[in-house]
């Protein structure tokens, strides 16, 4: 004869999961996680590709204005040269991000998206200019190598991280499902 209460036996059986339910739940969670990561990696690679084209435009114009022919037209104005080069790169990257990187996201009116894109690029430019200004005027480092490292490597990395977050969040937002009509 068993000494356990039948109600207690039912309660313990109800708390158990069937052996096949656990692997399905884990598999489903793993699939969702893989899909999200795969999508993020693909989007990140496209972002990097478009950003690389913008980077070439930015560095090319920056160096042409600052050091073109020995002493460029803006040789004594590195912050102004960087500003012009970033504006040109911003135009190129907006078109690339709209047509390639974030084309799967909700379409944004140009009247809203383009100004936001420029605002966030302005913040990214501010980050690059802060790095260049700090290197040039606080650390007293000047020359092609110092200017390019501070503006186009350190400033670019920090600015790119900010831009990626801002573009995904504000400029090219994810699709929002429409509420169901009753």
C-alpha cells in the first residue's frame, strides 16, 4: 500500500513537462535567436559596405583639401576640411543606406529622414572633430599621420557606432505592424 496522498500525486504529475516539449521550446528559441542575429549581421555588413564607400569619399576629400599638392587649399584649416569631406560623404551614404542597407525597413519621407540623417551625421562629425581638435590643439600633434589617425580612425570608429544606432532607431525605423481594425 502507498503512503502518499492521491491529490499530491496528481499535482506532481501536472508540474512535469512531457519529454518532447522541452527540445521543441529550445529549438524554437534558438531559431528565433539565429534569425535575429543573422538579420543583424547582414544589416551590419551592408552598413559597413556603404560606410566604406563613404569613408573613401571622406578621406579622399579631406586629404585633398588638407594636403593636395603638398599644401592643399585648406592646409591651415583641418576642421573646415573635415567638415566639407563629411558633408560630401553624408550625401553618398544616405543614398547607399536608403537603397541598400535599410531598404527592408519602413519607408521614411525624405522630408523627415534626410534632415534626421544630417543631424545624426552632424553629431558624428562633432565626434570626429572633437578627436581631431584634441589631437591637434591639446596634444599638439599635426601632420598627415596624426590628423588621419585622430579624425579618420578614432573619430570615425566612435562616430560610426553612434550613427549605426541612430540610423536604426530614428532615420530608418523598423516596420511597425498596423493595429487590427475591428
